[in-house]
């Protein structure tokens, strides 16, 4: 063995000894971490009952897309011969995945907040069945969203392109299912679903918002739609639009929870990129157009255009750079 090999072996042994010395301290660190979990301020869920799973939500959203848009997102080819089999199998899988998470969500609230028994298991299966029964109606309204996106976008070459690639359609699809669960008073899960879509698309739609048909989010990144927002039929939003709440005082969470805080957008309104519309008493009247980067905290009557005055640009002739 060469001197170089001896030095290499000694270096490895020394590194292992150093690591061993630090690892001996880990049990004490672990005990402190465990003890801190018993403190009241520690955010934890250590219980015998399972909580909703974000990984399962990913599976649910994938299965939803397969069933709502058959043939687009399925891993296998669908044709008239195998359609019944694959849809039947997909519906069963979705029902089992979704019902488990609905049950876990209801049970979590019951146990954590010591609520009156809601018969979690029976309620979970029943609510999930009602959501599944609503899928044909959901398809109908989502078809109007796709149609509106196609009608208003000259860059769109087909419905296929919109369904496959438009982030707005993905976010709206997940929102519409989550909104159903929200209306059935399922805790946690609807918000987890829409926040998953938020992470995928940059579009943040609270499941409590009320949104009519033929709804379009163009480009989408940075759009925020708050919990108590209502949006009418045939509304189009562009990227960066915020439909939010006015600034609330410290500790307002409990005081304002459940109260109207976000604006109402009536039918056939267009809101261009970067516009911010705030407040529960703010209504944008039907057929109005809100220009880019406009900031509104008061209502606008129907058939109104709100735009910023054209900024004054200053042009300066630069000096020619000489080598």
C-alpha cells in the first residue's frame, strides 16, 4: 500500500470519527424536539385519526381531469370500445380516493374542535356520491368556460389546445369541484385542492367564491379571487388581477370571518392585467371594462370604462457612444 493510500484511509477514518461524535449528540436534540411538540404553541397533529393527505389530493386532481375531460389526460387511449370500462374504473377509483379524504377532513375537525358528531364516515360517503352525481352538470358549465376561452382568444387554434395547455382552465376545473365540496361544508380539503391548483398555475381561487358560467382567466399568473367574491356570467380576467379584501385590523380573523369582504363582478365584465378591486361593498356593474393597473375600492355602474390616464412619456436623445 502506498503512502497516498495510507493518507486516504486515515482521512476516511478521521471523518467517520468526527461524524460519530456529532451523531452521539442527536438523541439529546431529539428529546428536546419531542418535548417541544407537547407545548401548546407547537403546530402539530399527533393523533390516532389520519388527516387529509396532500399527496392524495394530487391523485384526486389527476383522476378528476381524466373523468371530466375523457381521453385528454388518461394514461391509456380511450375509444368507443373501452370507454365504458375505463370510465367505470376511473369513477370507482375517484370515489374511493375522494371519499377517504372527505372523511378524514370531517373527522379531523370533529376531533380537533370537539364538535357534535357528524357521523363522519356516512357523511363522507354521502357527500362524495353527491359530488360524483354532479359531474355531468360540472362538465356542462366547464364546456362553457372552454367555449368562452376559445371565442375570446384568436391565438387558440382548437378546444384541445385550451383543455391541454391553458392554466386558467385547469384552475377553474379544480375550483368548480372544490366549490361543491365547500358548499357541502367539507373542511380543509377544498382549500388544499385550490391551493394545489394555485401552485401549479399561479392562479389563486378560494373555493368559497361564487363564479358563473363562461368564465375566462387569460394567461392567469398572479390572479387572486377571494372567498366572498361573486362573479357573474361571461366575465374575463387577465393576469395579475386581484379581487380581494381591504386591509383589516390586527386580530380581525375571528371578527370578520364569514363576513362579506370581497367585491361583486356582474355579467360580461372585462378586467385587464394588474387591476386591483377591493372590498365587500364594491360592485363592478355589468358590461363594464376595467383597465390595466387600475385600483378600485368603490363601485362602478354598468356600462362603464375605468382606465388610467395615459402617462406622459419623456424621450431623451442619448449621446452616441464612441469607441
